């Protein structure tokens, strides 16, 4: 019987792994930076279920997206309802926004989420069937300032982690009128080469030809050389919006390049789209991206509200962080390790350890080893700084032997002074 983790998934462990990226302390560090950055920009956390009705993502993500056509984990529940493991976060946030009538509570809304997503695809470095995303959604503001803010938030998150070699790629996919003209021009350009397009792009040709620009097929990329640019088909309003976004990014010091082939992989984007890439990831070098999706809420039966947001894959972020040799805060280990010598000392050690924990001093207690040397080795293995040794003599004198495991210095400390002493040492 194979009871290993399913293909494309992995365990995150507190210890016992040679793969640093699987250490829970590293994940906690990255997630803490994510939460603090989102909070600093005025975003509040939203947590949605990891599975939803299948129709939610078909309607939100779009029938022509790879997610819907190839990658969703779907199942039928016991009530014969088609369900789906959450492949992305935006649709779930919009569903929750409508279900709980949050629109009636204020004019603008800012949410962030951190959690697992599920896509059935070929596992590769930084890309897994269960992966994790940090994402944000801003609802209610149509102006270019919102676009610039969400891009700045993403860029700041990476900067706070210390990631180097960041490149921001931006584009606009315009408004509906812009896309109508561009769609016609793109189809006219590709029609003579239709037979040479990949099977996926042939399907997209009629359903959503702009998605061909997102094709990863090398032959499609070659055929697209010399194709029309969306920038030549923008309406005055769409052109002005994009110009203002670019101007704001320049004023706040966000370096960017305009990539007129960038469309992103989901059907709901309009106007601004963007991606951030980093070194040390090879071909899969995009670590985050998003854009504007005005009107998405209305596809779920809600009001026609403007919105913008992005998602960043945490696996890729962590791989870049390690590849660039960036520092990160290690796990908190027990500061002090209590070592009872004999049954009589065990209860007293337990009481002292409990008092330390209540005083917010990280500690642990040896409850297995029968030899002091073995207990001290265990204390060193888990990274403790001090040990407190209690035997029959220490119990009779109501004193513990406080030992620095690094310097080997040792001194007696009365039980009633031990917590105060450890607090002074634990800074």
C-alpha cells in the first residue's frame, strides 16, 4: 500500500528534511512578511473554503482558460452537486463579498488571502498540484491610483524579503471596444497560419484569440512574431488610463517595462495587467502577477464594480529567496531545557517549565532520557540555549543548576528566582 503524499504535493516540516524550502519556519517567515505588508497597505484577511461549486470558477475564470479546460480538480458531492477544489482565489473572494453583502458596508474594500490552491498540472520546480498563494483584491476604485497601489504592494512584498533582480512587466488589454478592434486584427493576422497553430490555440482562435498570446508553445510564439499590438487599438480612455498608471509607477520609483504581448492567463482581466519576474527560476521565472478585472463581480450577479488584484505563488517566492542566498528568521527554539534526574525531580521540572511557558519563555522538558548526558545532547539537538538540571540535592536545596549550553558556564539559581533570571537572559 502506497501511503506517500500524492504526486504534486509535499509536506512542510519543523525539522527532519534536507530540503530547506520545506521547513515550516521559512514558510512562517514569508507568510509573516506577507501579512504585515498587506496590513500596512490597509488590506484585511479573508479566508474562504478550499472547495467551491464548480460553476463559480467556470463563470469567473472563463471557459477558455487552461484552469477550466485542463487543470481543475472536480468532484461530485453526496448531494450530487458538482464541486471543485479552489484553483485560484479571486473568484472565491468575489463570491464571499457578494454572499455577505460587504458592498453595503463601505465604498471601498481591500482583502488579502494566504492559502492552498489546486491545479492538475505537471509538477515541476516551484509548480505543484497543491500550491500556495498570497493574493490581494481591491474593490471599488476605478482610478489608476488603485492599479499603481496593487503593483507597489507586490513589489514592496518582494523587496521586504530582500529579493533581487526584480523586473515588472506591464501592459493593458484595454476596454471592450479596444479588444474588439484588436481581436479582429489578430484573427486576420493568424488566419492564414491557422493550420500551424497548436491544438489549444486553434480552439482559442474563435473563443478568445487574445489567449493565444499567452501560449507557451514554441511554435505559437514563432508564429506570433510581427503580430499586431494591442497598444495600437486602445480607445482614448484606455490609453489615458494606461498612461496614468505608468506615470504613477515612475513617480513612486517602480521600475517597469511595457510588454505588449502580456495578457495573463485568466479571461476576466481588462485594462492593466502585470507580472513580476525574478532570477534563479529558469523558464518559470514569474513569481507574481495580476491586473484589473472591472465587471467580474457583475458576472456573479452582483453590482458592476471596478476591481484590481494579484496573486503570488509562495513556492516560487521561497525558491528564489533560497537561490539568492537571502537571510530569513529561523524557527524559535526552546530557550531553556529542563532536565530532571529521577522521578522526584520530574514534577518540579514540569511545574517550573509550565511557569516559564506562562511567562512567554520558550522551553521544553526531558521526559524520556535516563542519563543526564543524553538529556543534554537532546537539548543541544533542538537548539536550546540553557538547561536547568534538577536532582535530589537540588530539590532539597530548592535550587536548580542553570547551565549555558554554549559556554558550559553553570550556576545555582533558587527556584523562586529562576523565572526572573531566565526573563533577564531571554531578550
